[in-house]
């Protein structure tokens, strides 16, 4: 009785990879395949995915910019989420104000740094108004927006809200310098 082609192929594959219960080490395909074949097999999928991601980013930016009412502001905002952990709470179990200030500073500084480009962007001031407490297990959503970005000064505002309820936890305003370290000496 003759074995079918599929069974014979499976048997060959099995024998290539297994011998007396041990696994053969496969050759590194990067070492044995021709460069042209590797570029097509490995490089092309990565290039296609990057092009698709770039296209998505462009379409998303256009879509958000054309949203009714808030579209123009959405492209000028940055949002970070901060889960409240036990070590971040004070004696009464509320999120410590210093942690909220740190979350504001991280979020606003990232946006200020974006607008500064290659320049140095130190904090001049950070003013925070605390509205209501956040508890352990909550997630606060901190959103920073640019109010104005001049040649030397950037003014930004931020707001922390409870992710579950949407209620405002704190608001803040910040001022950042824009220092061209190549032209200015301290």
C-alpha cells in the first residue's frame, strides 16, 4: 500500500525537526536566505504597516480637526491617564495634592516641550486649584491645552477629571519659557 503525498510530506517534516526525541536546531534564515528574498519577506510587511499607520494619522488629524466645536482644540491638546494607587493617597484615603501637581506637571511639560521643539522649555509657574478628591482605584484623566505659544512664553491650561464620572478633580494653569540654547547663554 502506497502512502499519500501529504503523509509522506508530513513524515519528512517530522524527521527534519525531530530525531530520537530531540529537536534539531534550525538554521538562522537571516544567515542562509538571499538578501533580496529577506527584504521582500521581512521588510515589505513592515514598510506597508508604517505607511498605513502614517496614512491613519493623517486621516485621523483631518477628521479631528473638522469635528464640530472642539476639533481645532483637539489637535492642540494632550491627555494622560493616571491610575490612583494606595501609596499616592494621604491619611484620609484621597489622592495627595502633590501627586496631582506631578501629574499636571508631566502632562503640561510634555505639551510645552512639543511646542518648544528643539528648545529648552523650563517651567515658570504652575498654579493648581483643587476641586474634589480622587480615591484609590480611580483613574484621573489629565488634559493639557495650549492657550498661547509665543516666541518666548507658552501658556497652557490643564484639567484633571475622574475617568468614571467625568467630574473635575482639579484645574491648573502653567507658563513655560522657550529658550533657544544655541543662541542664548545663561
